[in-house]
């Protein structure tokens, strides 16, 4: 017969083991590479993260480098995060949030989008169609950019160079597990690299986007101009 005096220590021991086991499993979960939760939008099918090659924009719009975006060192910068339909996209949607982005909010994202004017424009045209408020929309914009690893071929703005479109897509896919060329659109302005567009689902996993990919540059190679 098991007496109460023998049963109590056994229960205490079992509880201690369970507590330790739970603690260990919690640590394992936090180190398993689980992506942090992000606000999930609604009213569209997927996102396009558009990255501009700054030297191309600056060459046409600010060759003397007077704006923040055109100071040396800006390569790929965020143009915007665009809600998309499988065919077409919404724009300038009704929103409960104000049309103007407060400077206190916008300045938190100048490292991504180096222009308050562009930040405001992206919110009005695209962010209002995300089903999110301003703060959440820009939170998702930063999260999308941070999910994307930029390969060395697309990091430097020192010296002009030619790259094949296939090489750009292959470099991005190699650097970002789960990405394929069908999830990337390289956009050109004549011979110059203008933008790179990456498609994400609402939870910011890479996904294919046939219509976006179908509008990519038809050239086999593009020029990446250097800083102005």
C-alpha cells in the first residue's frame, strides 16, 4: 500500500519534472526561427514590395544629389508596399485613418523610404487599400523589407555595372530560401535597372505572382548606374 507520506514527495517530483520540461520546450520554441506575428491586412490578395534602384531615379530627378535619397550609399530603397489583386490592384481606397502621415510616424521609416513626401504618397495610394491603419501598414512595410536579404551583387552603388536579369533573379533566390524567379519582377527604364518587385502573401511569405512577373523587363541585361 502506498501511504500519503510516500505519495506527496512523488507528486512533487513529477510536478518539478513537468515544470522543467515546459521550460525547456519554451526555450526550444523561441529558438526555432518562428517568424514574429505581423498585422494581417484584408481586401486584397497579396503584396508587392517595390524596391527602387536609387541611382537610376537620381540620375533622372536629382543628378546633383541634393535630396536625402540621392546622397551616396543608397542602392535599393523601398518605393512602397502595394496591396494587389491576382489581376490588377486597388488604389486610393477609403480609410478611417487620416490621409496625411504625421511626421512623428513617417520619420521612423526614413531609413527605408528616404522621403516624407514618398511616405505620404505610398500611404494614400497603397496603404489605404491594405485594411490596416497607418502604424500597422508601415510596420508591415518594414517587416517585408527585413524578410528580404539583399545579395552582394545588388548592395554596392560604387561603379556602374551590367547584370543579366537572370543573374539578378538567381542571386535573390539563392539568398532567400523559398524564393523563385516567378516571385520576382526586374523592372527597367530603358537600359537602366529601375526597380525590383518581390511578391509576398499577407503573412509575408514569398509567393508567385504571374501578372507582376509578366510585366518585368524584356531585356536580357540591365545597367546598374553608380551614385550620382
